[in-house]
């Protein structure tokens, strides 16, 4: 019985077509599982559960561009609860650096070249630098955060708040200052001292809000006075001095405060 060998002659064009088909199959399979959406990154200034985050559009959890920002005051269900806040360059940079930084460092270092190693070192250094912003470290900034929480109910600095929110808080804070001041203007406490920590905190709160809601020289002066008043507040925190207008039990007093509840799931912790 004779055996007939069948030989298939494969040309270069056929090989190229096969490779293109294989690549298309891989890309098609990859496209079926693209993960995209929006997520919070760039966590900074964390203290006692509050912080600032930036919301990014992402693909495979890698941030592409920022689309929003918020100050987190707590969590509700599977999302964040908080209020609007101004953009933070530190939060945006942290969002990029903490995810893209390690990737760039590994890929550049794998080149085993002087340029690649230099890029890897720079990327790693920037990433490490942004992690120093994760929480408040200095005693002064921690005291400032505690004072904000005691008086406003949010740890967000009024200088970062939208003016509408600052105006809403100022009405209630000014009323409380009038009750506690005994006729003294807030600026008098800086050179003369306060009766107690609560009075100093209220004076600081009024001047900090004035710095945000005023313009020009009045704003600069109020900010300088608020920094001097902060030095009068010498108490470890956090521990509330009194009810603050942003808290739930006093929402009626500041009904104009634009509270935001985000429904974004918090799968892994925000970076």
C-alpha cells in the first residue's frame, strides 16, 4: 500500500495573515473585558475618618483624568458622604502618582539603562512624596482640623469650601459668637487672650469664614487673625466643644449647605 505524503506549503503572506488573525482574536477577547468607570483616588489630609478625594475616570483602575472632587465626612451604605470642596492639586497629583508611579518605576527600571534607572528613581520619589500627604502630621494642622470639626462639624478648611457653603455656615457661627463674645470682636482675642478654648475656637471659626467670604484686604486680614487665634487653642483632640452647624442635629440651621452623598462603591480603599 502506497502512502502519499501531503505537504502544505506555507507562504510568508499566509503566516502574516495568521498572525494578524491571532492578534485580532486576542484584542477582541481583551475588549470584551474592559473595566472602566469612575473612582476616587488621591486621598489627602486624613484625620478621624475625614479627608479630601478626587474622582477620576479610569480604565482597569488606572486613573485617566479628574472629573470631580469632594470632602468626605463619613460613609453611607456603600459610598462616601460629604460636601463639595475646591480642587486640590495635591490630591490630583497623588491620584496619578500612587497608581502610575510604581508602574512607571518598574517599566523604566527594567530597561537597565542609566536613563531608565533615573526615571525609575524620580517616579518612586514622587510616589513616596505624595504618601506624606495622606494624613495630617503636624500638631498645628491637627489642632486646626479639630477646631474645624468642633465648630463647623466638618474638618474641611473654609478656605477650600465653595463660597455658598461658607456663607451658610457663617450665619450660625456668627450667631454663636455673638452669644459667647460678651460684646468683644473676634480680633480682640488674639492680643488679649480668650476666656476658654471654646471661645477661642469660635473666634477662630468666625475669622476663618470671614477670610473665605470676604475679598481683598479684609480677607487677608481675617486670615492673619485666624492664624493668631489658632495659637490660643491648646487642647488635644478630637473632642467636640459643642454642637456644630454641619452636624445632623442642626441641619435646619444651615439648610442651604449642599451636602453630597456619592453612591460610588468603595471596592478597594481610595489611594
